[in-house]
C-alpha cells in the first residue's frame, strides 16, 4: 500500500497542471493520424530536461495513457487508426459513427478505456513482482508461438471470406519482409533506396485505412445517393455508462487479453485490441452483429489497448526491458532523469516511481472526463460533407506520414499502399487482416530466426520449439483457433447453401 | 551584349561569393538539425539529446539543435540519407556510431563510406563488455574460453546485431581465444540481447558497458571483461580482455559523435570543430551524462579523423574472412 503515500506529489499545483496539460495534449496528439504514442512521448522528452524527475515522468506517463485513448477518436470518426493499437476500434466504431451514433461510440470508447486502463495500472501496482517472473518466461520459442496465435485470427478478422482474409494476411506478411534484414544481412525486395529500412507501420496504416476511403469519397463526389449523416444522435452519458456496465463479458475479455499481452515484451499493445476483439466475438451471443457498429466490438478493443499500458511497464520498471515501442522511449526518459529501472526500483526510487504510476491512474480519470466532454462536439465531424471531408483527410494523411521521419518517402509509400488497398477492397479484401500480417509477420520471423540459431547450437529446432509447458499450451491455442475458423467457414457455407 | 551579360554574371557570382563568406561569419543564424540513425529512446538518441541541449547558449553555437530520428536497417537508412540527400550547408549534422557505419561500408550494400562524412567532434565512448547471467557458473573469461574449447559452437552469446560494436567484439574474442562460439544477433538491439542473457535463453552476451553496469547494479548479470585498452571508471574491478590474456583491443568501442556531409564549406567545419567540443564540456551536459550512466569521451576533429582511419584498417582486416 506504499503507493497511497505518494498521491500528494501528484496533487501539488505544478504536478497536477502538468498532468492535466499532458493528458489534454496527449488526447489531441493521439487523435491526429500518424502521431503515435511513441512519437508523442519522444517529442516530450526534451521538455522533461527542464523539470525535476517527478514532473518529467508525470508528463511522459500522462502522454502515454492519453495518446493511446486519443487514437480511438480518429479510428471512430475517420476510420484511420491513430496507432496500431486502435486498428480494431475502426471495425465497429466507424460503423457506428456512420450511422450517426458517433457520440455514443466515443463515449463507449472512453469509458471502456477508463475501466481497462485503471485495472491495468492496478495490476502494475499490486502484481509487479509476480508479473516480472512471467516476462522472463517468454523466450524466442514462446514469443514465436504468440505471434502465430495472433496470425491464426487473420482468417476470421474483418472479412466475410476466410480465404480472402488469409490472402490479405499473406500480402501483409510479404510487405513486412521488405527491407534490410539485420539478422541474415540480406536485402529483400528493395527496389528503391527508400525501401531499405522496410515499410514503416504508421504510413502503412494511414495508407491502408485512409486512402481507399478518400478515393471513394472523391468518386462519389457530391452525388446524393448514399446520403451522409445529417444529424448526430444525442446520447446521454448515463446511457453510455449503463451500456458499458452491461457488457461485462466484452469488458472482461478486453481487460484480460490486454493485460496478458502487455506483459509479453515485444508483442506489446499493437495487437492487444485485435486479439481482444476477435476473442470477444467468439464468445459473444450476438456474433453476427460485430462489424456493423456493435458496442461490444468497441468496448473489447478499447479496454484491451488501455489495459495493456500498465502491465507493459512491468518488464520496463523491473528488468529494464521495454515491452512496447513506447516503453522503449520511456526507458530513455527514465535514464535521462537518472532513474535506472531494475528489481530494486521500488525501494531505491519510490519518490519518483510511485508518483509516476499514480499519475497514470489519475491521468486515466482525467482522460475519460475530458474525452466525454468533447465526445458530442467531436462527433459532429461525421456531418461534414464528403467533398469537404475528402481533401481534409488527404491532407491529414500526408501530414501524418511525413511527420514520422520528416520524409517524403513515407508519403509516397503511404499513397502507393493506399492505392493498392483501394483495388483490393473492390475485390472484397479488407485492411485489418493485411495489417495484422504486416505487424506479426516480422515478429514471428524474428523470434523464429533467433530461436533457430540458438537451437542449432543446442539440441535442434524441433525440441526447441515443441517442448515446454508454455509452448505446448500456445500450440494448443493455435490448433484450436484454426479448427474453430475452419468449422465456422464450413458452417457458413452450409447456411449459404 | 553577350560579354556584358557574362561579366554581369561573373560580378554577381563574386558578390554572392563574398556574401557567402560573410554568411559564414554569422553562421549559424537559424536553428540546426542533428540526424540520429537510431530510434527515439535508444542510447545514441538520448545521448545526442543531452549533448546538444546547451547548443542555444551564447558561448556555444547560439542556435538550438533539433534531433531528427531516421532509424532502420541498423542505421543504414539514416546514414544513406545523410550521405546522399542531406544538404552540406552546415545546418544539417549527423550523429555517427563507430564501428557500425565503417563496418557496414566495408561489407557493402550501402551508399556511404568514411570518405562521405566530415567528423566534427566525439562526445562518448561506450566499450563492449562480456556478460553472463547472475547465476552462471562462469566467473572469468578463462571459464568462458574453457567451456567454448570443450564444447565447440555450443556456447550461445547474444549481441545487438551484425557489424555493430558487439559483433566486432565477439569476432575478436573468438579469434583471440581460437574458439568457435554461436553469436546470436538480436533484432531489438542491446536491450533485447540483454534480456536473452537475463532470461537464460543464451549462456552469455556482449553488451554496452553502460547498460551492463546498470544490470549488474540491479543484480541480474555479472560482467566478466571489458573490451577496451584500459579499465573503465564505472567498473574499476572488472579486468580488460588483455589482462585476461585475450588479445582484444578497443576496435569494438562504440564511439559516438557529430559529423557533417562531405562538401560542407571549410569555414563552417572549422567553426564547428572549434565550438562543439567546448559545448560537450558544459557542466550541465557532463552532469546529465553522468546521471544517465553514459561514459563521456570528448575528442577533437583531428583526433576523430585519426581514429576513423585506424578503425577502417583494423575492421577491413577483421571482416575480410567473413
């Protein structure tokens, strides 16, 4: 209960103002496509030089939590995930916003973020010593199987046909192989120097999700068919609270999946939302409503990606191993401020670590309040007519891709990938499985190659990947997941007859 | 008429020429950037942010320096960009990592070599160290060599990638001891390689002195040897490789510093070479670097030029067999 003694620091005037400012700025940055949590935290590090360690870390913590939640805003309203964490939110969130219920979607997303986020931080506060041991249990073979578990949901994610889902996943995995391979020293599919570093995930995300929509909006132009939203339905907060409270299953699955995935270093929050979305659909009584603007889809995805934030700091704080790209930047921020993470950090630097963690707890609440306040106002974006919307979204897409590394190369890559996705969508493919392949392909490859190299020096590849309780459990999940999607496909075919 | 035009053009060129020379006198008159070819939060990135934080002071450059990250392919993306696209006007600087970029240019497939860049000054030197998990049976480099001799190719040890300082140290250790071990490069860099040691996935590892020092303080690893010519102030009790009978010099030490593209005006290079080392000596910079556990090693342009040339020679020899 040590942490209770350190709330005072968070509520001192300066610290609280920094926390409030960080949360609001984080929400806005998160809502801008292309400005990922990782970048927001990196941008803030120079500012922390001018502050004492506690305030500096409060700022970084507030930015981390609120940018993850803010990413849902553009995912819902523009169908552009602000960061990989928000991909799953586009599936039902944007469908709901298109029906004129954008306000409801935003409210559900912020409330679910609050629940997931607070539980995640509580887990960090109370279970860190236990979780730290868990982190070390995930070696190359376990991490490889985790990535494969994620890949098995490709078939059923976001598209009607399993075959098309798998094909899209393969295209994503192929894009993931582009670039200079550090482990083998090989150059793969580098047709142009700008591809030597591979395809960065942020421009790819923007291209895959934004460009097909933009082309579509330009094609439809000012035509009257397929009318746009005229009015955003009012949705009182009490109704949203009741809705979230009713969906305990989605909330529970989202929080659990997010917390577990958050602890595993490397896999991080990028896929927490997608896996939680898929699992809560599998266990839902209203399975067929997913993808049409169903509240469970939003709640599962958003509770998962915020639940990930707290546990992803466990390996960072106790072992100095960052669990996600954003945590890697946070590690730099800690070290600059003279805080060296390690098993003893809660004893050596309690006056810094506890205010940092507490500020994330308070930050979640501030983020939710502020988010709910702007929800109704932000949802009006859905009313902007197509011919005004299209150029604005295009400008945002170009800005977001450029800002990743201040490089036009990323803008061209974004446009080319987007144009390709537009063609694929015409043939019934969807972006979600493709992007999952793009994220998980390289993770699976990395751990397989590393594992294989270690295995060759020891007893060989088969015993390395196929022994150990955790490996066998993960393999069982892979088999179950594949069997389930094959069974669903057969059943669907029979129904379609 | 033609003659008139030509002389007018000449006059104009002369004018702009002098204007430029004057411009160098005012240099720098606008903010500058420093390209870092590794991601935000990595050691090179945060050290670059610390050593440039006083650039705006009147006794330094008088203009702030912004850090721009261009990570990818082990630094190749950023250095390719710096060699081919960065403007040689003195406002675009880059951070170098030795031996990384020289080793990469020797292996090929990149658009730069040591001749593409002009060094300005060096700020840090992070030697590679040999680590094992805290509960390992091995307590000295002699134990490591003994095990590797008894089990050829079976001793797995991690490092941050191929053709980086860790890999160079690994090659030198194998060569000096006359043993074959299994070097396992890690895609997540030093942090990932360290995790592999702590979790027991590999038996040993080569890692940065600064990160290993923190891990040893935290009680997760033991440091068996330093790949440098002298013992390090952070680790006075850890012997060098040479002291333990392994002929490993300082070729793998990760030197970090500032450079500009080839073709940058001489006057600007001279001005930077005179100012930047004093900027690194600022007491606030020194304090932050010390707090962050990052060893500083300030070198002037001439010293860096000599160091680059020496590295190029040893690395060519070492990598020839690969």
